[in-house]
C-alpha cells in the first residue's frame, strides 16, 4: 500500500476537523467511562459531568422529583436566552 500524499493527508485532516465541528454544534451528548470508573457525559456544557454508577442510578431514580422541582422553580432559574 502506497503512502498517502501530502494533499491526501491535508484533505483527510480537513474532513476530520469538519466532523468535530459538526459534532460540537449538534449539541449531541456523548457518554464515556472515565479512567477512575465513573461515567462522564460530554455535551451539556464546557466541562463533562462525571458521576459513579450508584450516583447515576440515584439521580435517574429521582428524575420525576427533579423535573417537578425544576418546574416549580423555573421562575428563579437562569434559562438559555435570558
């Protein structure tokens, strides 16, 4: 197999950079297992949110209460565009 030319490598790099930009703009969340065994969520903000398994399950179990709390306090919360 022949080595790629400089132009081919440059084109490939541009394609990869476009993919990264598209992913950033899409707002898609991404999940990864951290080095310490936690689950990190990327795409919510500037930094990932990392919790351990037990913490995620507790949070998910409380999701209805969290939604109700958010709605009750919506007027006090900073919302995007405010």
